[in-house]
C-alpha cells in the first residue's frame, strides 16, 4: 500500500463485508490476500457490493486480486463444510476449500499482459492457500515454478485481461517497483477515460 502511495495513489478504504457500493471517484480496485472462506456467508449476502464490483470490473476498472481476492472474484466459493456461496462472478470458476496446503516461494513468468505486468515479465512471490479452482484458467496469466525446481516443472496459474490481474500468487511489490508504478498508471488512464 505504501508503494502505491509513493507512486501518487490516494488510497480509499472499502469493505466488501460492510459497504454496499463502491466509494465515489475510485479508479482502481485492490483485493489483497485473506480468508474469504471464513466470511463467505456475509460476502455472499452483500449482493449490492458484489454487483458493484462486478460492474466496475466489466467497465474496465483496473483490478488486482491476490489469493483471497481471487477467491472473492470467482463465481462461487465452497467452504470447508461443503457449503457453497455466491461470489462476484467475474472469474468462471469456483473456489473449493480442501485439506491440502499449497505453500512456497515461486518464480512466475507472465504469459500475457495485465495491469501489473507486461507479457514476459519474470517476478517472484509466494503461495499460501488451502483451496483449488474447480476449473483452471484456459488462458493462464502465469507459469509458476518453485524456486528450487527444474525448468520443466511449470504450473499454469492466474487470470488476466487488459484491466484485471487475479492470481493465487502474492507478489513482492517492494522488490519490483514497476508493479505499483504500472498499476497506478493504468488507474490514471481509466480516470481519464482512456483505458478501454
């Protein structure tokens, strides 16, 4: 968040749990990691917030969603009790909670451009989640590999569009200053009506 402010962004707090609409005059959305499975019922019941987020993303508002943020943007979320809840519905998949922990540091190669990265960019981050997607992305954002793995051990992961970057990968923004710089530039372009 400090990296975004250093690039000139004004941060506006908002909660998909409590707030019904997006704040006025926002030009980008940041959904960080978290545990949406713990709040799935409340998130699902807030139809107004889910609709506002969906409409903003469909309108081309630059959006970053990592891990828990990605889970919130899916069509549905199935929790540890196997109860399923409606989520935002931007990503054509369901998040399913499970017992297996995915954990580790990753190197990622961007297969396509997003509001954060140019195609071909190599970045580092970490994964920490006990969920998987019911349907994998057909045009993944990244190929991921563990830092100590063989070059052939690549995993496709993440979703992207010209205005959306959604992935399980927690990126290290401090180590890659071009990430917040690029995101703020995309938000500024959206504000000027030059995004799509």
